[in-house]
C-alpha cells in the first residue's frame, strides 16, 4: 500500500479521518455522522462530504469499524477466530460504488463457540498497530464495550466483550440507581473503594440495588454514586476475567486506549 492514504475509523456514533502524505500525518477531521446517525444521508454522501477538502489527492482509502457491518456502507464478512493479524491485510473488501476513490474496508473478527459468541469491528485494526509496537499476549481495550483479547504470536485465538461502560450508563440514566442524585463529581477514593468491593464480590447483582440504598440512607454521598458504581463494575470485570482466563500474578496486560 502507498505511504500516502486516507484512514477512516467509522463507528456507530462517530467518524474520524486522517490524511497521510508520504508517511506523515498531514490533516485530520471528525464527524458525528456514525453509521447510526446518518439521518437522511447515505454513507457515500457522508464520506464524500468528509473527504471533500482532500479530493485533490489521488490516494487510496482504508476504513475500519461499523462501516463494514450490515448497518454500514458495505457488509464485510468476519474473519473466524483464531485468525492471524497478518491475514487481515489480504481480506479487505472493496467498495465498488465510490469512484474515483479506491476504498477498502478491513474485516472484523468473530467467535462462534459453545461458551462464547463474540464479534469485533474496528478493534482488530487497533490490535494490528498495538502488536507491531508493543507485542503482548493479552490486550485490554477499555470502553463502552470493553474487549479482552488473547494473542499468541500474532494470532488472535480468543476474546471477550464486557459491556461495563454501557451498563454504567444505563444504571445511571435508566434505572432506580440513578434517581434522586445531585450533580456527579470525581472522587478517586470513592472509586477505589467501589473497585475493591467489586473485585471481592462474587454476586454483583445484589450490589446494584445496595448502591441505591447506600445513597438513600446517607452512607454514600449522592454526588459520588457514579464514581462508586464505575469502580464497582470495573473491579468486578477484572476479577471475573482474572478467574475465567486464569491470569497469573505478574502477567503483563497491554492496555490500548487514550491516556
């Protein structure tokens, strides 16, 4: 592939694009027109609007994320796990209705097993970069839907998705836990306390209503419920994954994300 190209991360709610010329980042842009927020426009229309300032460059475009889903521009089949990261580059899908642009979409990865049905779109591209710069056997990708990924010498052989971020949002905005709260504020100590309880708790379901009761009864400050709940959920996520994957003390976990 040329060292001049446009890279696009097109997810459900946002689109981010980068223009690389001769191997150097020349410009970037972003849009809130994710594949679920196109409105009356088509994906092709949004694409052409986003890259219009760069139209003078006759360079290829590479896309990743939900743009390749059945809700996106062109459905791109998943690669079955286990899959080698090096195989991804040979499985790109071309977008045929975008002339004069030469657009390719990166495939996602799927797992279909008795105890694990899972998919990822977009994260596989982050893993490509992470493995090249920071090889590791275990990657953690925090977010709305947190990914835990097992890598063996460049082969993704297992991954799990934990909806910690989305669950926190739903509990705070759509459940009784978040009713009657004041404006939330950061509190590192409350977060740490919640995390320690979540890490030690085997039944997190009962802790959810207890969080509601704690702030109603005055044991938990109503302005720090979000911090407590975040710590509780993250602590429990880590504890469960440590148990399920039999993680050993001292095992390196490479975290992919913004500082």
